[in-house]
């Protein structure tokens, strides 16, 4: 077992060939601050380098997978070892906030998406905005019957969360509705749309996920790696990464507008009510 000092997550090997990273901040509904994201990245790296690990599962403690970004956190990305080729974290204006998000959100998510081994997200309860950004880089998503998925960030004057793959996850028209309305999609809806692979009872979620991971772990590692590359490169041929970069730029326009007009993050009354309903546990 790797020697780590994780505060926000746990790392274990629950069955042979399968590493599991568990979000362990249930009292905050697994809201993700920079420390949690950095620890997740470290854990993915540990699993990627361990030849005995064939599959990686991302799970979460508590009733909900993740309530999204921890909006209370005031950390700066340069308080942690940087993992992408970016800098200027404390620059004035929108420059500093942009590169912080470039490092901790878009950059880390893209690293996880391109990891060498199959990844499975195991989701229950609410998955809100930034919570989607943890799941969507994974190759397979297994959800409990009570899971719901939402991105209400248009209420903040933004075009969506930073890892903007909505189009590929639920299709163009459903992505627009998801963003325009801010309402949650059910696990059953998301299974029909192709975002979720399987929907299972909450009590079966862990076993189902580990059974699938164990099955995949029996396959040749090189075959798994090549299959993942083939599908991911197909998405890139469709322009996925270029579209994500463009959407990230629009996201920064939204932040800059908020700095000028509202001196912070704007939330219209209707949007605030949606967010309250989504976040209510």
C-alpha cells in the first residue's frame, strides 16, 4: 500500500487488480477543494504506476457523490505541486483565476481522462456541476437508482462547468436543456442518453462496480490501453478537446463579467432557488 497522507480521500485495493479512490469528505457532501483534487490526482498517479493495478474505481462516501466545487475554499493552485504546464496563479484581473482553473479543473480532468488504465466512476445521490467533472473523465459510469446529475452553473452567469463535455455526454439538445434549465437528470434518463452505463439499486452499487472492475482486470493490459486510446482518439478526431478549450474560454468570459458587473459571482434569484433545491440533502 502506498505511503500517503491523504486528508480528503482514501486509497485502497479492495479486490485483486483493482485500485479504488474514495472521496472521503461526506460531512461536506464531498465538495471538492484544491486539496481534494490534488489528492485525487496523486492517487490516480499511484494506481497508474502500479503494474498490479489493472482498473481504477472512483467512489465516494456518504449519501452523495459530490456537491461540486467547495465555494468556501480560498486556496491558490501554487500552494500545491503543479501538474500541468501553466503558471501565473496570483496574477491580477482574470489572469490569475483563469490559470488556477486551468490547472485544477480542466488540466487535472484531462489528465485523468487520458490515464493509461480503465476507470469506473461509482456514483450515488446528487452529482452537481464539479461532481460531473470527476465522473466524466472516467471511462465507465455506474450509478445507483437514486443518483441525479445536474449542472446549474448558468445561474452563476457561466456557460457550464469547466470540463465542458456535455455535448458528448448527453447529446446537443439535452445538453442545452440541462444547462438552460439547471434541472437534474435522473440516472435512468442518463442511461438512455448513454452517459451512464448501468443503473443499479443503491445496496448493490459497490458490489456491481467491483464485479465489473474485476472482470475488466482479467483482460490484457495492453489491449485495454489500446482500446481506450482508440475511443479517446476518436473523440479527439471529432474535435472534443478543441471544443473544450473554446468552452473554457467562454467560462472565463463569464467570470470576468461577474468581476466587472457584480464584483463576484452573480446568481439570479431563480438560479439561486434551483441551486438550493439541488444542494438540499
